[in-house]
C-alpha cells in the first residue's frame, strides 16, 4: 500500500520559514518524480515545485528563489524548504509521487502565513 505522509506545516509569520517533509512508503521512491502542490479554497491545485529521479528541479515562478525542493532517496523522503514566506503562500500543501501514468498523493498539510 502506497503512503505519502506530509509533515511540517503550521502557522508562520510573513518572512518566516518552514520545511515540509514527505515520507513515502510502498513505492520505489528513487524512480519517482516528487512534487509539492498547493491548493487554496476556490482554486485548482497548482504545482509549486518538483524534482525528478535524476535531481532536476522545477518551480512555479512565484516561489523561485524562496523555496527549495530536495529529496533523500535513502530515507524515501522529499522536502520543501520554504523561506521568505508570504501570505499568498498560504494553502494546503500536498506531496505527489509520479511515474508514467501513476500518481500518488498525500493527505496534505496546512501552511498559514500570517500574523
């Protein structure tokens, strides 16, 4: 059974930092592209950052220079380091593991940026 378990969300002040973690089990982690998606009420889930099995990364323009995605294949864990957080970064962050037509999702973790 595939499980993706996110952690690290919470409430942070503008300008602060958070690190999200996504622990995977039930998949061959190192062959999957890992992604972090964000969803806010009334909007579609959007891709924030992704990292391929080879380590290539991609970011949505709004987070470039502030967020860093990484992976530790030995721990089957993906990370999203978020810095200089802004109120517009608020949302539920979902971890995704993808390979070909297969997509797996975590349950999401809430990130709220505000005072």
